[in-house]
């Protein structure tokens, strides 16, 4: 695992200006975060915003003011070796419709439907984001994020990505709300320099990619850390169990198959196992461009709406919007 | 050729009597000068003497205004009484990438009002990055009875209702070209607004729009416009419908297909291929949305004559592209998506020896786990096979200095070199060094270079090279590059022909900004965003150079002293009065 860095996406800690944030991109290969940031984050008096502050904690570091409940248990007690402590990143799974804590109520494994049903694209309109000042060598300059209204949008979590610091991608502009970007990296406004029209066209091209000839439904399956993708024909499986065992064979280190032998599909308990214990989580991108957890809907509905799949490292799949976090905290 | 700005051309001192008497009569001079099309030539002509200045202004029918705020419509109308065609560009180019606030300006309406009064016989209007409302389009449609050609590229503020107004009222319309705009697509009924008696359309491009149009109306329109030579459909038009259109329009020279992916029976495929093969004049092909490899063979008959193939909306694989290109020996311009990968580009090098322009766009900006797209290998392969290459736009995930050196050695005639290594600040992926030597090689070898976009990890050395060698450079785009003010100073000091400089996210500050003090009046514009320029620096610039407009766009919540986005341009119209509150004119 990587990321010995604490990322302060809203940058509340640095100054009292609430709209500045440091754009921090996780990186295992380089560390560009000034260490002074960490100290300040815990001292920020504006507690309300603290709740919504997005951070990746250093392994072993704590975020004492925050009560987090994820996967039905406090994160503080989570295994620190994940490198993830403290606030979950909003929407690590690009545009995940709901966080797990919305879906799981406490310890009994019951699914609770999230109110936060819309993708994060809707949290605010208007392109946002990082435009690090002064190039990328500014290790000593606190980097400012230029945000237009509103601040929160698309300060999307950057999961532990093995890519270098400089890796930034652009965002689907709000013109087309239904194509939210699977933003595993922090966004840079206007980069790469492609016109909106083209970006939108390509995004909706993606929508069509998985509709191959009638009779089969090939979708791409990517797995974090794997050097290449696979394609599977969803029509050849009848239920989640068959599907997951097929995937397990394809990606032999994939552990979703460890779920128990309960009847049809991925039951709640199986998914709980998945989230708690196993290394990987299976997610998919649906027709709206949102990233969802596999297993929530009936199989047929899933095959109808699934555009592509991603096997994420479980530690990354903490896709919670800050508000959802708030809600879940309130519920708990 | 540089389109001439409306410079403040002073009248040369009057010639003395004897010389004037022996010069051409005005009418003859005007007649001769009316043959001049190039703006640069016209600009030079107008500076010769007062007679020539007058003859030029009376004979000019087309005016090109590269920055709508550099001059006012009144000034234009006063100088050029006989304009029938206007090209106007508005917002800074970075507005294409969402770096300019929404309501920044560049509204066409004030211009239209003046034109309606002074140029009632206006025929053509070509706009780029202007704001245009439906009301303005309607005003345009009813104010100019001779109106013929409307071209909108990268504009915004209008909807399909405005197009309906154009279709309804412009009886003499020959060209309707709607490209890559921020248009509010409210439906396809606008196309049905062309009256049944209307037959003059020669150019119809609505690829920008996504809604369904009434196909019958389109079919009838194409059928009765016998002079139609450019037809670019939108995605909603199917292959079968395309075939029906082509049967009635074999004279087409440029075709943009609609969606290229539905299921076709064998017979339909044959019919499509046959219809295409009847288009003997076709030299440009685009569209091909969602193209499926299996239908591409229908294109083969057309491919032999193609000079421009735009596959930038068709996510082809390398093998599919290779098969297609085998039939395109005459290709001069090719636009593709990086789904074709390096292998596809090898096929380009092997099959298209006449290639002059290549653009490779990134397909999937969001799929990050796997590296795909193109690398330096593809570009090198093209350079070996296409020595005439002079225009390239290349989005790639990695590049090396050595590769670029090889490329420019193979293709020394580059005029436009736009390289976008998509990771900001990424070094040479083999040596891990900055990409300075790559761009050094470009500017040293390509003496005709007019336009350069740099990327990757770059130190000031790149800019030293540029300043020292790029003597013909007119447009430079810089992002996430440079180490200090010195870099920009080198450019400002060395590139004598520089006209447009756009910089974002570079460590250039006031010293750099002010080093160009004398230069900005000979440039069209300067853009600097997310650099280290302060308000004080901008104020100083504004104070020293009163004939420049220095505009600062502030971001919410940023430091008061920082000048987040700076746009500087020369103007004879003075500071503009329509700036929104977020734009400060100093």
C-alpha cells in the first residue's frame, strides 16, 4: 500500500479562507505534501467544515475529532495498515452513488437506502478544481485550488494511485451531467486541452461501447493493479454467483469468490464479508455513468445497466460523499 | 498568412503633386486591389500611401478581426464601407477549456446592430468563440436580405431556436456551418424550417447537434439543393438514411456521416457502398460516429480520392484503421483517436506518404487503470513514412527527447507542432530528464515553425531555445512548464514574430510579464493564468502601456494581490465597457 501522505482537499487547515484547498494527489512515488499541513488540519476551529474535510491519513495517524462509521464500524479502529485512517475520501469510486455506510445500517447488515442517490456531479455545477500554482515544482508553496462555485464539487477523492504526482486529468464538464468521470485522480481544470464538445462526445461514446452485437453483452473488466483488462459476456451468466466465480477464475487473485455459499447472488452477508475482509470489491459503471457496488440489484437489472466493471481494492472502495458521511454519522 | 489586425495604420505623408498625377486612377487601383485576398497583403498595401490606403479600404469586401475587442464595430464600418463578409473571433482560446468565466463577453449583438445599419448587404458571418443569443440570430436573419453564409465555431449562448430563425428567414442561404458549439439543443425541428422553395444551400453542417431531425425534411432539402457540396450529419442519422441521402447527392465533396453502427443487411451494405462509390467528388469524410469495423469496407470506394479523413469520433482499433488506410493513398489530413494506438499509426506511416496533417485525440480520458493510447513510437513511425508532415496535434501518454529529435529530423517542415503529453510536467519517460531537448530540436530544425504547444517537464532551457531559434513563431501555448521568469523573458525577447502567447500554471511573475512591455502592442494577445503575476504587476503594465487593455479575472476567494488570470491585448477601441464584475480592467 502506499500513500504516506495526508491529503487535505479542502485545505481548511491552511488558511481561514474556506475555499482554498491544497490539491494533493496521492502518490506512492513522490511526496509533495508539505508537512505543515498535517498539523493544521487538527487545529481548525471551523468544525462544521471539518466534518466534510477530505483527508487521507498517514498510517497510524488519527483524526480525533471525527467519528467515522464505515462498514458498520468505526474507522479509527480499522486496520491501519491500509494506510487509510480518518476521513474517507469522497467518492473514491468515481461517482459512486452511495456510500457503504448508507447501505449498511450498523451491525446488522441491513441495507439502508441512501438518499444521496445522485452522483457527485450534481453536488454542484460548474467546473472546479485544481490549478496548482507555479507548476509542479512547488513543494514549498501551498498549492491553491481555484474553485468556482461551489467549492465542494469534484474535489474528488484521490485514492492511492500508484501514478506519479503529475498525473492529473480533466473532468467531464457539467454540460453533460450524466457522464460523471470516474475520477481516481484529482482534476485539473481545462487539462488536457480538449473542447467540451469532444469530451462529451467521447463520454457518450463510452456509453455505447459495451453494446455489442445482439446476443452477447461484452463489458470490460478492469482490476486494480492488473496490467490489462478483460472482457466478459454478461449474458453467459445467470446469476451473481456464476459471475463472481468466473471473474475469480479470470483474475486469480480476486477474492470475491470467498463469499459463502448462500443461495442466489451476493447476499448482504457476503458483501459484508467482502467489505470487511476480502481484498477486493467489485464495482460497475451503470448507464448513467455512476459507479455502483455490484450486487444490489437483481441480476437482470444489473446486466441491463452495467457498462463496465472495475475490481477495486477494498480499501479504495470507500466511496462516500461527505454529506452521506454526515448523514451516517447522524444516524449512528 | 497572418490575417491582418486592424492596426492603427497612419496615413503616409502625402506624395507630392507630380507623383500623384502619374499614379493610377483610383478606379483602376481599386480594381487591381480588389483582387487581393490576403489580409496581410491588404494591410501592407494600406500602408503605402494615402491613395492606396483609400483604394484598399474601398475595395475590401472581407474583414477579419482576430480579437473582437481590439476594435469597435463603428471603427470598422467607418474604415471599410463595402464589407460583405466578416470573420470575428472573441474569447481567449482557453475559454474552450473552461478557463474563462461564463459571462466574459464577446457578444456579437452590438456588432450586428452596426452591421445592420452600415452593411445591409452583408453576406457572410463567421464567428469563433463569440457569445451569440437566439435573439441575435433572429436579428441577423431578418436584417440582411442577402445573407448567405453563417459559420459558428466554438460559440455559445444560442439554441436550436436561433437556427430555426436562420432557416426560416434567410432565403439566400448557402452555408450553415455549426461546429463544436455550446448550443442548447432543443430538438431537431429547426431543420424543417427551411421552406420547400429553398434550394440554395451548399454547405450544411449540423454534426454538433444531437437531437433527431425530421429525416423526410432533410431528404427533401438535400434533394432539392443541387449545389450542395458539404453535408455533415449528426449522430441521429442512420446508415440506411445516409444511403438514401447519398443517392440524391452524388455531387457531395465533403460528407460527415451520421451514426455508423446500426445493423445492416447485406443488401443494405451493398447499397451503401454503391451510393458512396457514386460520389466521385468526395475528398473529405468525417462523422463515422461509433463506427463499427465491419461497415468500414463500404467506404473503400470513396477512400481512393480522399484527402481529409476525420476519424476523431470513431473509436477504431489499430487493425481496423490499418485496413481502411490501405485504401487511402492520397490522404493529406488525418484525424484519429488514440484508440488506434501506435500500431495504427504505423499503418499511417506505411500507407499515407502524402500526409501533411495528423491529429491524434485522446479517446477515453477517464479510464485510468490501463495505459493505452499512443506513445512516442507511433509518432516516430508516422514521421518515417510521411516526410511532408507539417501539422501535428498529438495527445500522448509518454514521450522522449530522442523520439522528438528523430521526428523532426524526418519532418523538418513543421509549421504547427502541438504536442500534449497528458500528464502535466511529465519528463522523458526513459531518461527521466526534462523534455527541453525535444522542443529544442523542434525549434532548431523546423525553421518554418509558426505554432508551438509544449508540454511535459520543461525548464527555462526550453524557452531559451525557443527564444533563440523560433524566429517565425507566431503562437505559443505553455502549460505547467518553466522554472523562473527567465523562461518567459527569453521568449518575449527572442520571438520577434510572436502574436499570441497563452500560458497557464507556470512560475512566471511580474518580471516576466513586464519584460514584454514593448512587445505586446505588436501582438494580438497574451494570456497568463495561475502564474505568479500580481495585481501590482498588471497595474504597472496598464499604466506604462495605455494602448493595451489589461484585464484581470479574479477567482473567488483568492488572494487580493494575486492576478489569477490575466488577459492583455492591444486595442484601438479602448477599454471595453461590457466586462462582467469578475473581470477587472486596469
